[in-house]
C-alpha cells in the first residue's frame, strides 16, 4: 500500500523499517487482524512472527516498512488501538543496525600461543620494522598499507544533511568503509576530522598518510574540497580520490551510457541540464564534456550559470566558459524545456511532473539528491523514459558504491598514485558493460547485495 501526499506518491521504504512487539489475545484471527491494520495504515508488512503463546495471550513481532518516522509512529498507534492489543516495544531497525557501530578490527593472523606472539609481536616484529626503516617501500609488502584506505571527512557536506560535523558524519563514513570491504575486500577506516580549516585538513592527512595506501575524501564542502584534493595529490605518493567528485562522475557516465542505449540517442546529439555545480556537478560536467556531449547546461540555485556573473571561483568559471554554447538563460525549469537529460546533484523537490513533461521525448531523469531526490521518481516516470535516483530503495540506483570500491581495488593492486580522466572513463565503460544487452531495460530490478 502507498501513502499519497498531495500529488506525490511515496511508498514505504526499508530505510524506515520498524519491528513492533505486540501482546494480544490468543485468538486464531488476531495475527491476521494486526497485519490488516498495518496495511490499512499504509505500512508494508515484511514479517509476522509469533514469539510466545499462552492459553489466553500471545506475543507477536510484526515488522513493516514505513514512509518516514512520523508514519512509523502512526502505524504503531493504529496497532495499539486494536481492542485487547498492547504494543510492548517498537524498534527502529535502522538504529538497531547502527548500535555499536558497523565496523570492527579482526586480526588476519592467529595468536594462540607464545610462538605466535614472538613472530607477530616482540621480538620478531623488530626485524620487520628494521627492514622497513632500511627500505620504506617495503611497507606496502609487509604492512596493511597495501590494502588500506582512509575515508576522510570534516562533516561539512554530508549527504543532503549539510554541515553536521564529524561525529554526526561518522555513521556515513562507517558505511563507506563497510562497502569497501563488502564489494572489493579493501580495508577502509573512517577519519572524521574536528576541523574545517583547509590547511589543517591537508596537514593532518599528510601526517597520517604513512598508514594508508589511498585517501578517499568524502563529504567536504565546495570549494574547499577542490583545494584540499589538489594539495594532497601534489604532496602524497598515494592516490587521492574525492568520491563526491570522481565517484559520482564515473557512475553518472556509466548510467547515461546505458540509458542512451535504452532510448536510442547518441551522446553527441543530446542536451543535458545539470542542477548543482558544486563538487559533484563540476566533476560530472567535466567528464561528460570529455565524452563530446552535444550541449551541457549547468544550473545553480539562481538558474542557468551566467558567464557574466562576477566573483565566480575557478571551478564555476570553467563550467561557464566551456558549456552552454547556445547561450541559454533563465531558471532551471526553463532550461529543461526540450532537454534530453536531467542530472540533479543539488536539492530535494526542485521539480514537478510538469517540468519533466516539458523535456524531449524519451527523456532521461537522474534525480540524485540524497536522501530526497529533486523530483518524485514515480511522478517523473509518467513522462520520462528512464528515471533513476541515488537511493537503495528505488529501482535504477545510481550510487558511488558502483565505482569507488572497485576503482580503489585497481589503484591499490596497480600501486599507482595518479587518477586520470582516462581511468575514470574506462571505469564508467566497465560498469556500463556489466549490464548485458539482454538485461538492459528502462527499469532495473533490485538485487541482493553480494561481493563478486
């Protein structure tokens, strides 16, 4: 069942899954009654288990997806209103996943007795330290360095939440580290810095770099992120990857490659409107520009980027000087008229179904703002041929997780430090090619998470 809010239809999502422990009369129809009430309240029931049964009472665990936190509370109240039913406890399953964090350190060697300690620690470890001191390059061979990435943030631009600080950013960085391990067997660790000073961030990352084989910058606000990345690339002999830029650009190019195959259009013939010209938007536009896109129009919150605007930083200036050859002006909505592709890396709920209807036939919509996209995907699908978001609970997910684990796996294995546009293009082509012609369609099916 779906909840309708005005013109927008939002389905329940696993991101707001709850488990209710309910005590109820031991009647044969009670379990089905509880299920029916959850459905009538708009919840999506995923499990119903009888945890305990006595002669006159039973305890039932009902798990369901809700639309948001308020909706979850409404479902709980609806169940509690059933005569004879008592809701004993309501658990938010997302918070349960995060209890105690999502990471742990597990030794790769067994330490069962004194001989093991003699080799892994003292006295044996001293000989290994001496060998590295004599030849620092051996650190890649004899330590975790060859397979370890620092996920670095200052908490200034976290998801769609903004500047929430390093502690609040930690669950996201833990998640990134878990994805590194799950999909590429890379050992990553969150490094959440309690400073937003560019010089301090560069200094700290340089100081901790000896432990790591790569640096993954994450959720650092623009334009500071550009300078931090450039300075670290210059200073370090390990790869420095800004996921919000490079990871996003790679997956967008991969998705666009296949979406154009679905709608039968060529990249050199299309007009793309990009909403958001910060870190992600800038990298997307640069990579797409290298592919020979027919026309790219960058928009910020004021509308089409104006090349005559004063006070632009170098990154916006590059976009203004290298895109919009037709000289369009106006708002984002006006720019979308007749466009083939919309790519949003900006803010939620910027567009309506009417805006999508004004696009060209066979339109492609990538509404990637997280956690809430620029346009409701269901509404956009009434007019667009292909609709994608960055979320895990909608089909056609375009998310950096498609790129950064495997991209770093290749960087670490090859022992290279420079990240080039050619590497990014090759990665995008490889990701696109993972979808076979037989599998290619306007709507992808969600699949079980696994490591290939």
